[in-house]
């Protein structure tokens, strides 16, 4: 691979990694009270988390 291709590859990875961490507007406190954080442990010991509506 030529040095120019390395630079292009690096810039593409940098662009994707920076844009992946963008967030929209922060949720309001009213919106947050409608959700609960559920933590589940698999038989292998790995823990996953996800948000669910409080009504569920």
C-alpha cells in the first residue's frame, strides 16, 4: 500500500469514528422518567443493557 492510500484510509476511519459519536438533543427529564434501564446477564456471564418503556 502506498503512503497516500494509508493517509486516505486513516482519514476515512477518523471521519467514521468521529461521526459515530454524535448525539442529538439531550432528552428531557419527562422523557427519561418513561424509561427504565434493564441489565441482563447471559449464562456465559456477559451483561447487556438496554432501555425499555416503563409500562412494559
